[in-house]
């Protein structure tokens, strides 16, 4: 087989080889090329040491990102290229990293230490593919399989348990039986992995084409209770509601699959009903209800996102959607829609509609989304006309009120809030003289 290599990568290979070093393309770029995908980036492995790499590319910007692991980044205008010295690993004593790393001139030794067969291949533009662990065969069979003993390989770095799920989800592969068994046996070891590393793998699963595959795999392998234990009560939870023929867990996964691959929207889909098992009630007809589950979902969701060390912006963007996902009734008037715009923000309001559409389509009945499409058009009209829905959109501000004679303090906020209510009802009132008159009439200066 022949892999198309960009010119800037070829030039790096050529320079290393002219200096007498061995070099190969390795990792994801080889795997993705075999799958017929265009690689996102290109990683190289070489017999040159980091010192030799930096000396050889002294005319370019180089960054040594892992001296002990032999990785140097060569900064090219087309993108950064990681070049790593062929290496062998010592014993993994902490389930995270080897106690020592040795450099070698043998590419086979380097490939032997890698996690899965589909990632343990190397390619040279003249000598072709090097596949000592039958990675191509596993790609053909759609399998994620450990290099060597699964238990030994997963014990070296416990994050590989979750990485197996991530690759299976992204590639739509299965995990082979022996590797699956090792994942199940070792899943409690995930508690020793840093939360940041777990979060990064989890987010890649969530952003896959069908994240439901990953969550079903995590459930069956016993990984879910280690990563998001709050989801366990949702598994098999019968909603006893005519609008839902799936458990809370199954419904959640369907909503995730139906949302765009945008992180905060997918996270909102994952969390939007997580509070249902805690708010379940039955009426006298035996119908299940979940009053206040949106608030409970925000509460639980915040705990999860904070535990995952998510950024403040991501937490806020996600929980706004979770909090508002139930407000979609067909008779929502323009004033109510503007209030929702005010709470969610114009930069997130369409994300909310996407979540609500996915939620509606994931029910057993009442899948009509016409009112949500109408809502989207109404939002378009409000934003296109630049109709006011925040205080900052008012034609009057606090300084104007002070010039009129109002003293600084709570009264300024009260007046502006009242004027905003008026303008939400009638946008044509948003003129400074009109608003001044309304202010004087409602809050006389004397």
C-alpha cells in the first residue's frame, strides 16, 4: 500500500535520512490512512536522539516537550510535527508511566511497547508498511486489540482501559474478547488515573459520531461507574410515561446521538435528564412525572463537570441548556422568547433549540417539532430586527437616569428593569424620550 505524505513531512524525513538516521511515520496517521481517512496530524519516530533532532533542525523552531520520553516538536507553517526517538519502556510501577525510558535504534522495539495493534504500525515511503502485530488484519476485522498480553498492556497505563472504548467508538469497532475481559477486570484501576486524562478521553467519546456506542461499552465493561457513577440510576429506569418507551439511560443516549457534535450541546444532552430518577413520582393513574428534574439535573451536572475540572465557560454553557431544556411549549409568546434569549444568550439560543429538537425526536410519541422550528424562525426575526431583550439594548441607561435627577442606587436598577419589561412587550417604545416619560410617570422624581 502507498500512503500519501505531505511535502513538509517528506522534507523532514529526507533531512533525517540524509543525516544517517532511520525514520518512520507512526501511530494515528498510519491507522487513519489505512482506513481511507485524511490524517489530522503526522507523527514521526526516528533513531535520532532529541539532541540530534534539535541540532539537525536548528534552522527551524523546535520545542522539546518530553526530554525523558524523547519527543521534539518541529514547528512548521502547515502544523506542528512530533518527532520521537525510538524507545523502550521500563517497568510501569504506578499504572501511569514507565519508571525509566531507554532509546533504541530498532523501530520494532518501539512498536512493541504501544497500546493497540491498530496503533502499532509504521510506514516508510520507500520500504512501505511495517505491521508486526497484524494491525491491518484487525482494521479489516474492525477490532481493537492490545499488543501482546491485554492485562499487561492495560496495567502499564490504566487510561488505556478507557482509550480502548474511545477507539472502538470513534472507529465503530468492537473490542476483542481478551482485551474486553481485561478492561472489565481492571476497570476499578481507573480511579488511579488523573481526572484530566479521563476527561480528555471521555470528551473524545462524547464527540464521536455515535457517542451511544461508547456509553454502552462503558456500561457493559463496568467502566461507567468509575467515570460517571451518577448515570447508573438511569440505567433501566422505567419512566412510566406515555411519551417515553425507553429507560432514562436509553433516552439520554439517543438524544446525544441526535445532537450536533459540539461539546457543550452533547454534554447538555448527556445531563439533561440525569435528575429524573431522583424526582420520579406516580400520579393516581400510574403515570410517571419528573417535576423539577431540570433543576436537579443542573445540580448533579454541576457536580460532575466540576469534578472533571471543566472550564467555567464550558460549565456555564452546558448548564444553561440543561436548565432551559423544558421551556419549549408551543404558546411561548415573543416576550417569553425574549426572556429566554436574555437568560441563554444569543450565542447559545440555537444550541438550545438543537437540544430540544433532539429531545423531542427521541420520544416514543409527540415527535412533532414544528413548534420548535417556528421558535427558531421567531428567534431569527428578533435578532434580525435587533429587537431589545437585555438592559444594554435599551435606548436609555443609568447615566441618563442620573442626569434626570434619580439618585444612584437600587432605584436605577428598578427603573431599568421596568423599562425593559415595557420594551419586551412593545419594542417601538425603545426611544430615549419615550422611556424618560415612562420613568417619570412610574417613578416620579418628587
